[in-house]
C-alpha cells in the first residue's frame, strides 16, 4: 500500500509542477479581461450594488476574482457576493450559480444588478492563446439587460517566454522522474 502511494506521487507530482508554470500567464490574461469589462461596466448608471456570479468555465476563478477586485477599486459600485452554495432544509445543498437562482437571491439581498458570464472558449495554438468571454449585467427589479457583450482576447508568449516555459517544464518533469526512478530502485519495486 505504501509503495503504491509513493508510485502515485512520483507520477502525479511532475504533472502538477508543469501546470503551475502557466499561473503567471493566467493571472496576466485574467487581469486583461477584467480591465476590459470593468471599463465598460463603470459607465452604467442607475445601480449601486452588483452581485457577481462565478463565470462559467472559469475553473480557477481567476477572471471572476479579478473582475470583483477591479469593480471594487475602480468603480462606484458596491459588490456583494452571490452564487455561493448554501445549506437547505434536510442538509441538502442548493447551488446558486444558476442565473435564475442568483437573481432571486439578489432580490432578497437588495442587490440592484447581477453580473454573470461565461468563458466560451479558451484555446492555445503554437504560442497564441485565444479566449472568448461573454458577460451580461441584468437589473434585478425587472430583468432588463443593462450590458451584454462578448469579447475575444489574445495573448502571445514571446519566443523567450515560450522557450523558457518549455525548458522549465522539461527540467522539472525530468528531475522529478529521475528522483522517482531512484526512489523506486531504493525501495525495491
């Protein structure tokens, strides 16, 4: 049993380390997306509080968090978190991430509008990353769509960044594999 856990760690660790190398790029892209949408949203009048739902397809939550941060720091709106999972009767969980439920929850909390969206596409080809994001801001009182827009964002790694990221990934994965092989031989698998 102990040897299986060690083998599993040897296989999984290189994958985890190689995925974390993309974190800096993800943060930069999330920042760019947030700036673009918040610039548009800051021009909308007649509302003072916005409930922000987690964007569909935003697996790490980076884009959603950056949008909330920038709405707080760069606009006059008060941001209230909605779309959380809350306990219902009989210990069942109710997912408020659907727009319909979020609008109902927003109405109960006195929120003026709900911001929802979706990362419709996130693809990487060669050194180019293309992301398509759609956002809408819906007024809670009458379900009027105050804002609805889809934007495409492109991020290109320059040759040095691309080469450095590939080299780092190969070094980490290679190093961890060598360590894994040494451990396997010493433990007698």
